[in-house]
């Protein structure tokens, strides 16, 4: 159950982000399916049976409201009827105008029922139409559902009587018109189906709006049973032909699909029902609060690692480690040299200092040179000390060398004052 709730929350979030595009896709699928069914059941005009025509009409319907979709589908029906019989096309046009006037006001709310109902008849589950409209729409949904039933029976009549309608001539136009009107008005199965679906829509909507527990489930069960009972009663009283096995199987499929719709639209936890009472200066309020069944989707944190950057950092670290090892290996070999322990930066500093020293004391006598010779002894002491500590850390060697250079600078600064004295 938790997994289903997670899927439900993900679907709701996905629909919330892309509702505009999903609505267009839904309208395209609905209209293209309806036009394809019309071409398969009628097919009197060969030009409309092209897949390219179906695709273009579906794309146009995807950006139109449900009223525009109904008009395009009605145009396809009239085109097929015109290719079959001019009289049938004229009568159907008049009927469609009346139906459109009835459903014009409600096209934005439940206008999809006018197209969905004939499509469900073709899928052998027409009993889903009143249950679906009653759960998602309102009482006014009975009108488009009834109009959809009329459209289905008009198409069925044209399909069954196509040979006689196509053979009509100018001399028997009135007989053809009378035959069409009698065939539609005296169709008892159509009248029973309209009454059953309208009553089911109203009953389902009223029950699901009650404040009782499991109202939607009760509405689905009662609506399906009432629809079956009305159809069975019509079969016995008006002697209409209804296939009982198909009706029962279709009703079971209707219940399953309705339960799926109820789970996604109205899944609540009745075990946590709360009754709240409060009042103000004018009214006393009794509120029944039922929490919805929800689950928080787990948050997944994806950590992306740049493999190329990691490999580069690894290569640099290995290169630095090798340089450290080479410098540590060079320190013991420096004891056999006179200035091998001095780093490159310190060597450059020493060479610059020696050049300045030569320029300042270039004119001194050999006595001064001899006098300053003993004072260079600390340099050898420092080298011997550095040689003993060459196996230590490199930082200690650098500090010792820096102290050595500082002492040499101090002595060089003091030399002119001693010579003057």
C-alpha cells in the first residue's frame, strides 16, 4: 500500500508540473481514437480514412476545448453520412444542433463525456461512462452522457441500414426521411439506455457527496447495481435485446476501473476521522474531518563525482610525494659537497649577497680578508649540523639555512665599522 501511495504522489507531482502538456496529450488521444472508431464503423468517405487526416485532426483537437473537439467529430460523422445519404446527413445535422445547444453550457466541466460515451460503447464497457461522470463531474453530467448515447445509436443505425439508405432516390426522399425518424425515435434500447445512464449519474453524484464513511465506494457499488437493474427491467418490459453476459462482464470491469479512479482521486483514512464542533455569534458548526492517505516520497541525494578531476588530483598528489622523496634522498648526498645542503632559493640569495659583499669590500687589504676568515667558521658548523639532521624533516633544514644567511648578513654589515676603527 505504501508503494502505491508513493506512486500516486509521484504521479500527482508529475501532473502538477506538466499539466498543460498532459491535457494536450489526453485530448489528442481521445479525439484521434474517436475519429479512428468513426472511420472503422462508418468509412463511407474514403478521404477521411487516411492516417494523415486522423493525425492532423487529432493535433487540431489537442489545442481546442471539448466543445471544439465535439464539433470536429460531428463534422467527421456528417461527412460520412453525406457520402452515404443526403437525407441522413440533414437529419443528423439537425439532431447535432439540438444536442450541442443542450451541452453547450456544460462543455468545460463534463464535455468530454459527449465524446467518451460513444467510444466506451465501441470498447464494450459503456457502463463506465455514468459512473465516471458521476464521480468526477456532477448532476449536469447526465446531459452529455445522454447525448453521447444518442450519437452512438445514430451511428449504429447508419451502419446497419447503409444498403437501404444508399439506394434512396429523389422519388422516395420523403419515405427515406420518415424511415430515419421512425428508426431513431422508436429505438427502445436507446431510450432505456438514456434513462439508465442519467439516473446512474445523478445517483452516484448524490451518494459520493454524502458525509458517510466510504461514500465513494458505496456510490460505485450502488450505481453499478442500479444501472444493471434498470437495463434488466427494460429488457423484460420493452423487449429490447441486451446481452446479459456482456453486461455483467462490462459491469465488473467498470467496478475495477472505478476503484482505480477512486484510489487516485479520493483515497482517505477513515480510521482517523475527527468530529469538530465550534460556533460563532450566528451559527454552530459541526465538522467531520477525514485525513487523506498520503506518504512522503523519499528524497534521493545524488552525489556526482567528476572522474577526470579525481584522477587529476590523484596524479598531482603522487607527483608531489615523489618530489618529496627525491628531495629527502638528495639531503644525505649533500654532506660530501660544500654547499649541497642549501636549497635552490637559498643558493640564489647567497650568490646575491656575495656579489654585494664583493662590491662593498673589493678595495680591502689582505689583512682585512685574513681578519674575516675566522668568522666564517659558523658556516662549517651549520653545515655539519645540517648534515647530522639531513634525515629529519625538510623544514628544520630550511630554518637552519635561513639562520645561517642572517648571521652572515649581520657580520658583513659590521665589517666596515671595524675597519674604520
